[in-house]
C-alpha cells in the first residue's frame, strides 16, 4: 500500500484537530465548572439535573408563598395585640365612668374617648398586608371589609346601634398546599370582630363596634340616673372582657399559624438544599479529576505538535539537494 504525502498530512492534521477539540472541551469545563455542558455530553445526568432544577423552581415559588403568609400572620398577630390594648383602654374608661361624682359633662368626655378608641379599632380591622389584601377580609372584599353605615335616626339608648357592618366573605384566603398543608393569607374578620359571645345575651353575637357604640350612646345621654350609669358600666365591662377574650383567642391562633409556617419553611429550606445537591452531583465538575485530565490532554497535544513538526522536516527534497 502506498501512502502519499497528502494522505499522511491529512491524517496527522485530523488527529491534531481531535486532540485540540478535546483540550478545548477540558478548558470549557474548567472555566464553567460544569461537567455536562449539553444534553449530549451525558443524557442521563442532564435529565437528572433538569428535574432537580424544575423542583428547585417549585420550592422557591413555595418559599415566596410561605413568606407572604408569614408576613400576613405576623401583621395579624400584632394587629390583634394592638386591638387588645385598645380594649383595655376602653375598659379603663368605663371604670372611670362609674365614678359617682361625675356629671353629664365628664361622662360625655369619656364617651368621646371611647369614640376615639372605636375609630382606632375600625382602622385596625381594615388593615392591609401592604399589597392591598385586607388581613380580616376573609375570602375577599371589594374595598374595606368593615364599613361605618350611617343609621338615621340613630337608635336611642339603651339600644345598641350596629353602625359597622362586615362586607367581606366568611373564611380565609390561603396559599397552595405545601407538604399537604395550606397557610393562611387572611383570616375571618367577621368571626373575630363581630361574633364574640355576648355575656348578657347568651347565644347572641357581640360586635366590638356595637358594644362600644352602645356604651358611647349611653354615656353621652344627659340626665341619666346613677343606677342607669352603673348598669351601663357593668354591662359595658362584661362585654369588653368578652371581646378581649375573643381577640386573645384569635391572636393565639395567629401565633400557632406562625409556628406551622416556620415548620413548613424549614422543610422547604431542606428541600431546596437537596435539589441543589442533586443538580450539583449530576452536572458539576470534579475539579481534581478535571485538572489532571486537562494536563494530560495538554501534554498529549504538545507532543503531537512536536511530532508533526519533526515529521514535516523529513522530506525527500531535503536529501536530493
């Protein structure tokens, strides 16, 4: 078999190109830190890395939802704590109203203090989470869930005016289920603010605003006897205590929700780490092995170049001269 100079040249050049290509692949892997650059490099590993990446994306989306739920429940818990403090102020005001030495003007001043407390409570009941979602709107509300509806004419004392009404939907908005458990984004405001147990009327719902409106109306009325004032104070204190207990129970429920959210978040954080490890094991480069392989390929390529240069000098024309 006769080997022409052109055939030998083409074979050597092809071999050099293959070595150069393998060297380039090693350089690319080292600079990127990835063993699998394309699916064709290792189809099984590429598929595993893709599945891990998809799961990582789902976990991150769930973490964002859990973060929103935590923020909402933290605001709910703190709001109910502030509401409890305001009810304590209302209780202290009612106790002052029972002072037998007070006249109509002093009681009217105390009624105004209760009205201020009522307005602050109404603002708390309509608090949002910062994104426009009402914390106590239940499953949704078009606008503020608690609205002051004017009553004309206002009911005379001792009737309890129900000026504030609930326009939300019963229930609560939640996140999608994570590990089989949904996390709250809102709470049922009607149950918390409008459905306490009335100690004076068992089985009847008691509204935070209705109870305060009743006390305000009665304390604002002039010419009432000491007995009627004492009755107002006694019934008002009983109702405020019942309302405070109801808000305290709701606050405890928000605290329990935060504990569950923290537990879910811990599991999500571990799932995120697991997905990263799975992806890394599928596509990341073993640097020690890669550096060794790069050096081996580099030495082989340099040797091939030297051999090619040596062979190129071996020509018949050099001897004929």
